[in-house]
C-alpha cells in the first residue's frame, strides 16, 4: 500500500495522470454487492502501466460509469487517463483499457474475445394503467459515486434500477467489431459463416451465456488457424 501511495503522488505531481478524489464517510462493507459494480466488493488488483511499472490497488469496476474505481482507506479515486494503463489483473480476470472503458479479455488467438461489461440506469417508473409502467433512461445519473457535500454514495437510489446491456467485442486482424446476437456475429465472420452457423445451431449457442460464447470462439479459432 505504501508503494501505491507513492505512485499516486508521483503521477499526480508530474501531471501525467489526474485522480479525482473524495473523502468518504462509509466503510468498505457499504460498497458490497452493489448492482452498479462488476464485482461483489472492492478487491486487490495489479496495475501494469504502459511504462512497464507495476503497482497494486484495491479496486472495482463501475459498469454504469464505465470506470475503474480505486479504494485507499477512506478515499475513492477514479483514473482520468486509463490509456496510460496497459493491463489490470483483478479477481483472476484481465482488463484492458479502451476509449469507452475497460474491457475484460476473455480469449486470445487468431480472433480475440473481449466483454464490455456495461449497464444502464433506468427509472423504475410509474404505473400508467393496464399494468403498463413507464420506464425511461435516467440522464440525472452522472457519476453516482459522488454524493452531496463530498460524501460518498455508491448505491443506486431506490427510484432507479440497473439494467445489464453488456456485449462482446472481437478483434480479428486489425479490426474491432462488437456483437450480442447470432446475426451480428455471423456478419463479422462471413467467410466462415456456413461452418459457424452449423456449430451455433447444433450446440444451441446462447449468446447471453459467456460459457457458450467461449466454446464458440474455441471453434472459431480452430477455423482460423
């Protein structure tokens, strides 16, 4: 932890990376099992910088704001320049920074698989009659970890709910394409469409199930060897 404190000071004063920090009045227990975070709680992780330097931190990933959040004692910090991070190793998983957040690296090969863990916040809505409910995206939800008067508020307010809208990214040669459905996937692999379509149908691949997608990509990488 001492190493990480020194790392933050050096980076801050050299103006290479800017951390936004706030003092919190809540204990770590209050940050467990929150729907706007990927992991059940803040966890020890390893950060490898593009410079080659390696540091440790306690962190979790905010799937709504698409930000990696650091916890150091009673201070929560958000990295403003994630492009200076090469890789984060967290909870036996690997995360790579992209323009829209950190993607989880699931598989490498001729085709590489990433998951972009992402959620939207919707208002619970009010009943409009005939059992229907009005639900709208919540534009007021902006960096919810910042509470009033500088105090922390990691929880989503009761009038909102978190909706998972995660999808996959595939890197093939020099291109990056995203998909969440069979149709979108087959469009990326038109040259192997017949074989992949047969595999998907015979294995009843569920595109919402990561295990099924891993099996599909194992087969896909065999085709492109």
